[in-house]
C-alpha cells in the first residue's frame, strides 16, 4: 500500500522527494475532491492532509466519519509547509510518519 498527500505545493514537493505522491489543493473544496478521489483507490494505505483545510468544520466531520467507517486508509493531519508547525517541523514529521530521514 502506498501513501498520498493533499496539501500546498511545497508540501507536495517535499513528500514527492521521499516517494509519496499527492495533489496540490488551494481550497477546502479542492482538498475534499482530492480526498474523495484518493478514497476510491484501493492501493492507498494512508492519506496525509494539510491541517490548513480543516478550517472548514464540515471537512473535519467528513474525515471523522471516514475514520469511523473504514479501517484504511489511515488519514493523518499535519501542518502544511506554511502552517502552524508549533510542535514539530515538517521534515521531522515526515521522518516520524514514514521513517525516512530528510
């Protein structure tokens, strides 16, 4: 199973460098569409979404519902490249999630 990332262009580029494909989204609607397309794929084991898109509570509700109804894919929310990464830098988070040191 593979991973998939939904975020800003810097985030997508960073994850592509370690072999994780994804799509750039510039709005909550684009992120929702990308999430729905990713959910249709049976080969995706985890989806990483920029926390910037969770400003819309309806997306949070949708993701929570998916988490309750499905075992896979695992949906992980992380700060985007320009987001409030007050706890951990993006490179450290990639290392923690994927086990790949950047």
